[in-house]
């Protein structure tokens, strides 16, 4: 999966925070059924590395699966050892970026400022996770997007809802997709509600994309 082209996928990253190994394959299967191709398990979830190994075992040959909330080089190395090919961070850590990209992973570091963004790209980041997007805001994202190199992958994360009104403004300004957390998945949701949420996000994304034309 080292040649996985994120720009050829449905650009919605499912963030399964607090998922357990007992639930992760079932939940991922529901998401994949609804069109998701990118799934992350944050490392502050219970037994996160075990869940990630299960995702790699079941879906790693055809889907981009891996870890979020990767904040240290040691964590990145542990994730890479599972065979995961997605490393997402909430912060800028150049060592994590270099290790992940050297291993052939898609690496999306969390940034807010232009300085962080350009440092991340110089370290080899696959794209940028704008986090928290509520802090960056539409005006901040517009300004940042205007100075980034053409083609830079930008993924807003934090507070995105399954509605055209939530997604369209960022898509109009050049967002490439979104990371989806609690509005998509929470450990207290039953399977039916997770499927409803997933379907709503996919539908709203395509509707928002169409509305931008």
C-alpha cells in the first residue's frame, strides 16, 4: 500500500476514537460498506495497536488504515510495525513525519499556522490536517490555502458535521476532504446508527461537492 494515492479515494477519514479491538473490525466493515476507504484508530483508544493490527489484517491490502494521535517517534515506529500505512498527528513533529514517510506511509500532521504547515511539508508530509479547524476558521483557512504550494492536500478536522452547510464552505476554499470524529463514530453507537451516520456523511460530501460547481 505504499503507493496508495489518497487523492483517488473518498476523501473522508473515519476517526474511531475509543474503539476497542472487539468492535473495530465490525465498525470498519460498516464504514467500508458505505464507501469509506480511510480509517484511523487514535492511539489514546483502548489497546489501539491491537485494533490497528486487526484493521491491517482484515483491510490493509485494499484500504488505508492506521493510527491517529501519533505524537512521538516511538509511537510512530510502533504503528509502522503493525503494517499500517496511515499516520495522523494532532501536532507538528518532524521526526514522526520523516519516519512515517520513510516507511511508505501517508502522513497527515496537524497544523494551524503557516510556519507549521511549511515545516511539515518540508519534512515530507503527504498533506496537512488542519486541526482544530474551529480555531483556523474559514478566514484562516482561506489565507493559509492561498500561500501553500499548489496541490497541497488539506484536510480540515474537528467539528465537521454531515451537512452540506458544514462541508461546502471549506470545499469552496480548496479543502480536499475531511477527518470525521464524534459526529461519525462514538463507542456508544449501535451498528444501525453508525451506518446512518456514515451514509449521511458520504451523501452530504457529494452534495456539497456538486454545490461547489
